[in-house]
């Protein structure tokens, strides 16, 4: 490898033995500072960085959801949340990526979710870890909205408290979306139908629905 990453420079400078770019614990390196992870509007964990004490980004970890086809009992089911993929980027002095390493795919132990109609019709798949992640993301998205636009968050909660809390608990958004679509209150409609700055012509309601699971 001809391009040296910033991390390699520090490993050599501090003569850190026993560490390579393939097996290293960034938390144990005294010359790195861990930054708070970055989350998007959906509450999904996007990335986390480690910087040197001068503030220069040295390592960036990217978290991706793996969506794909799941084969069960001879049937292929599309667009299933299969697991997580973590990638590590080692940056050079110019801030560009010097090396990339993909960690092993974290695969969920998926079990079928059946339609509640007395049959064995499969409507999806889930696992304990997947459910934990999705629930955490819903509450993170709620916190994100509350911090970015507390007035909107308060209005939504006051108007749709039952439906919204049910969504947070279960991830089922049908009742919440139907209630917004059936809204007749002029003041609330003005808020929901307002275009979002930077996302025009998308409305507030459309952006809310887009960020639901």
C-alpha cells in the first residue's frame, strides 16, 4: 500500500505494538478521541468517527442496513431487513479514504411474522435484535424531531397521541398516517401542508410519512 493513513502514522509515532489495521481497538488508542455517532432523521445510526487530539478525522465507521431477498420454505421474500454491515474507512492526511475494510456481515436470525387471519400467511420476518434496532430507531427519530422542531412535535403529539404512541411501540404506522390524512383542523393542516425548506415541494406531512418505518 503506497498511501499511508493518518492512523498508521500515529501507530508508528507512538510505537504501538501488536496493532494492525486488521485487528485494532480504536477505544484503546490514547491518541484518538471518539466522537458521538451520527444519526439521520429516521433514527438510523449512520456513522461514527475517531479524531486525533488536534481534531483531524482519522477513522470513520459507516453503518449500513442490508435489505435483500430472504428465502423461506421455498419462497423468496423481497425487501427484507436481513442484517447490518459495518465498514471502516482509514483517512489520509488530505481527508481522503486511504483504505477501506468491511467487517463481517451481521445476519439476523429471522423468524416469520404471520398475518393475523387464522392462516399461516407470512407477512414479514423479524428477530429479537432486529426488533430492538427498529424500536430504538423509532424513538431516536422521535427525539430528533423533538429537538429540531419542538412546536411541530408537540402539535403532532397533542393531536395524535394514541396513534403516535402506538406507532412508537409497534412500528405499525397505519392509524397514525390515516389520522393525518383525515385531518380537518385548519391550523394543524396549515402546519402539515407547509413546504419543508430545502426539500421543496415536499410538505411537512410528506416528510413525516417518509421517515416512518
